[in-house]
C-alpha cells in the first residue's frame, strides 16, 4: 500500500518488516539510470523522512535494486546507487536499529570510517565519505542490499536477545511462544 505525497510523483511506500523474503535477497545492480530510478529515489527519500529514519534501502520497500537513501544530521538527504565500500578502523559497537525491525536497538559492530563509491540517480559517479553515524548508516544500508540485517552482525548472546525481542514485538508475524505447564510430574524418579 502506498500513499501519495505532495508533489508530482512521490509516494510513501510501506516498509517491509523482518520475515519478508526480499530483506534476505541480494539486490540486483542498477543498469538503467532512467525516470523509474529517479522516482524510486524520490519514494525512498520521502518514505525514509516520513518514517523517520536515517537511511532506507530499496529492498526495504520491496524493490530488489542496489539503491539506498540516507539523511544524517542536518545535511540534505542523499542517495547512492550500486555502492562499493572501503572500510577503515577497528570495529566499534554502538546501538543500531532498523526501520524493518521497528523499536529494536542492539549494540552492533561497525567500522568507524567509510568511503563509499557509486553513482547518483543520473548515473554520475559519486563518493560518500563519513565517520560515526554516517559511516554506520552507509554500512547498514549496504548490508540491506546484500540481504544482511544488522542482527546478523551481533554476537551470539545479543542475537539471541534480538530474536526474543522480535518474537515478542507487536509487529512480528512470528507467533509469540506460549509457556505451558507440563501435566507430568517434574519430580525426579530415583
């Protein structure tokens, strides 16, 4: 379901939630830098800002293409098509969340610096360099393009907590496990 925004084409798109297969599928490279791609970038940007979020990848709105948008700090929103990353520095843990796993945050290891090269929606080469939140955002969104969720990067203990939180989340399609009392004696028989 999409909602129309003010403007010529822009649509707010539904954000796919954990469990949707498109989130686990490697996205296809963009080959046509056309009106359809420019409309996709506009829809991604409007949906991200409306959510609100700091980044949104095309698979999160059901489009399996290597495109994402970002909006960190007070800068203008940006986007990157067919990104390639160069990471620098020793990984640091910081809380990270995701619009496809609403309300959940866990300490996730990421490189503190990134240089991302790719293209804008017109096919012009661009480079995005960032540290801290921008570096984390670019890595997170690029992971989405590879079918990777931030919970995949958690250590075993944190991943277990994340999966428990997902099962208990109101938005989750995974049934919440019911605790049942056994009708059988729990006494040990000697």
